[in-house]
C-alpha cells in the first residue's frame, strides 16, 4: 500500500530530525525526552526522592529521563495500555489507568503514598480529521487531570500534552482551578508546525470538603 503524502513527510522529518539522532546516540527511547528535559529546566518538576507516575509511558523516554534525574531514590511508576520494555528501577503497570485492575496495581506500588508529580505525554491514534483528533486529545488530557486531582498530594505538580485548538482554553481554565500556578510551554523539540504544547500545573490545591 502506498504511503500518503503526510506519512511520507513524517518519515522524512523523523529520520532527518536532530532530536531523533541525538536520542539514538544517547540511548534514549524517544525524542520526547528532550521536551521533558526543557520543561524540567524551566519548571524543576522532578526532584530526587519524589513519587511520580508517567501516564501513557510507552516507549518509556519520559520514565527514563525521570529516573536519571532522580538517581536511585524515590519511585517512578509507568503505565500504558501498550507493553513497554523494562527500565531499571521503574515499576511498570500494563493496562488502562481508568480501569479498576490497573488502578489497583498502581495503588499497590504507591503503598498509600500520594504522588508528587503526574506526567502525561499521551496522544490518541490520529485519524487525520483535525476536529476528531483534537477532541480525543482533550479527552485524554481531562482523564489525566482527573487522575491528578485524585492522586496528587497538596503542593504536587502536573504536566500534560495538549494541542491548541477547540476546547484548549476551556481545559486550561479548568486546570487553573486546581493549581497555584499554571504555564503553557512549547518546547523546542516540539516540531514548529505542530500545535502541540504542554500545560504545567504547580502547587496542587487539594479541595477541602466541609
């Protein structure tokens, strides 16, 4: 089957991409590590000794970077509906984090400890229809935000992939309710023509129930 123009363009960009070449040379699982690296340099989300989860982690680049930044201390949990090759000192939960079986496995790894950081670089399988893809991306981001609101400790942080477009502003406004500070970041490793950005929420405000 002949490849579409868009898929041919992606392949050409991918194999000529300096971040892809750098990732391969340095042993990273994906070029996405350089997005997290730049966010880390600006926002200092990852610290030794913390407890964090990487939602939609496969192939594992962000978990790799988190573990490197944390050394041997703290806890890194990665989860994905896809299988992922093991990473030293990273606990992997295979499954959908919305389902009870995966949540139970995550709870067992947490051992009644709340999270310092929820990371999500999740993206849907793209259909090529912009409105459909945007809606699916926002839905994944909303699921990640709901998870963060349940599991983050007060003062915890959150980073999630978004695409600018319909419902983007609504999502940002919704997230701002739960964090002392929010920022929208466009890392250099995000391709210039892509609408991809990352929302960073710092200082989680746990709701109080009266």
